[in-house]
C-alpha cells in the first residue's frame, strides 16, 4: 500500500501515461513490419514539464516491443563524438555476429598439432557515424526490425550535432530503410532547428505539439494508479486534485505523489490529503519549473511577464506595453519570443496569457524572481540593518 505510484520528477515515466494513446498508436504503426508513416521523422515540442521526455521513453518502449534497436541521446555539444567513439561501436559489437573474428597467427609444434590465434574487433572506436548507423539498420532489418534514433533536449547550441545525425538518418530514409527519428525540445529550440541551415529535412517532419491533459484525462491519470495500488480516492478529493493540476503533467504527478504520502496507513485519500498535496506541489512548481523557465529569458522578457501578472486573466497586449513603458512594436518582440519559448499563449488577437500554470501566482508572490540577479526582499533587510548599525 505504501509504494507510491506517482513519479513527479522530470523525464521519469509514470506507471500510466494518460492522454497520449493516440500519439503512441501512430508510432506503433511505424514499428510494424513494412509500415510507412509520417511519424518516421517527428519533432515533439511543448512547454517545460508537459511530458516530452516521458513521451520519448514511451516511444522507445514501443520500438523495443518490436525488437527495434534504440540509439538514444540527449543533444549537447559532443554527442556525435560520443556516438562515433563509444555508443555505436559498443552496440555493433553486441549485435554483429561478424564483429569479432579469430585470425590464425601460427602453427603449434607439429607433433601436437593445432593453431594459435588472436581476436580482432571489426568496429574500432573511430569516427564513422554514417556507416555504423547504416550497419545497425542492416542488422536490425535482418531480424525484421529497424533502428529508432531518439534525441532529447534539442537546443540552439547543439544544432550542429543535430545536423550531423539528421543527415545520416535522411540518407537512410531516402533509401527506404527501416529507420525512424524523433527529437524533442521546447518550442523556441524546435523553431531554431526548423530555421537552421542544413536542417530542412526536419521541415518535412511530423510536428507533434504536446498540450496539457483534458479534465477527464487528468482524473483518470490520478484515480487509476491509486486504484491499481489498492487504495481509493473520494470524489471531492479527486475533483480537487484534477482541477488544481490544470492538466499539467508535472503537477498531476506532484499532487498525486504527495496526496499518496500524506497518510499512507489510510486506505482512502481524502480532500485534506489533497489540499496538503496541492500546497506542497505548488511550491515545488515554482522552484522546479517556473524559476528555471525565467532564467532562460532576457530582462525585458521577464518585464513583460511581470506586467502580465497584474491581470487575473488574459492580458491586453496594449496594456502590457503601457505598463512596460514600451511601444506596441517593441513589446511585440518580447511577446513573440515568449510565444516561441512556450511561456505564453495568445488565446485571441490582442490578448496574451501564461502557458505555464501557476506562473501568474508565482510572480505575484515572488516578484524578484522576474528580476533575477537583483537583491531579494530578504537581502534588503540585511542591508538596512547594516546601514543602521
């Protein structure tokens, strides 16, 4: 009863992946023998905490079910070198029956007979990304499977790495080989990849934008794991937990985990447990999601968000510009960057709203987080004390 079924960390797959069944069905078609699908090359995007890495994990699991080989990497400078010098040679040594051969080096004493020999490896660790990937595909096809290249954390600074890998995969796709590629990143990084030279291949890829869960999907994502582990949650508690999460996967898992742990000796999870869980999860949301999202923005981008936080709902773009003391055109540059980064959404013309749940409340409670690097209110109290002492 005490084994918590929720996984509130980033990139950790929960026991139940709610709301993504239709997407996973598309990739399962890719991994079926002889199947063709636009999802053979796909880009996954969405705001931080919406479940991109978890979806990649699920896609990899679906590939493994069909005996596909997985080439996984988190995109960073040096990934291609790691693939060429270590990961691909290691996979080929494991899978290729011809990878290790025995060479005859001499004969033993005639009266005894026999030969002496030494082992030689076919795949030394030297740069050959394209040929090694092609050989992996060849070996996979021989057993009726293929190769999935799964790339996480697409970023502007690693676009050269993405380009090298994409060129190798594109060549194999043109030959109609059994290979697939899926890459994930925040909207701004995916947009940069689509605009970069040498990555036009991805402009024809399937675009998958992950959204938050519906209310029904959220209720299922909370209630079903609890039921499967032998406990229950009453209806008011379930409704409170689902609505408080706003369908945001990080909050769904965070609220569920803390509600489960509140009173583990009690079979039914009640509203009291959920209320405690919501308060703790909201605090964790600020440190784990909102502050890291703010760090990647410019000062004027954060000023835009702080101006938005004054409204209880969607903000007028004209009002935001006025609060910033900026023209509509200049404020529009911040708006465009924030839209690309998945920090804000435009529900209709002339309006803008927060995409990440709880950001408005967090900025109201912690306005200094929008001015990263400036003294906080707590530090100011020490400064005042030193001045009077």
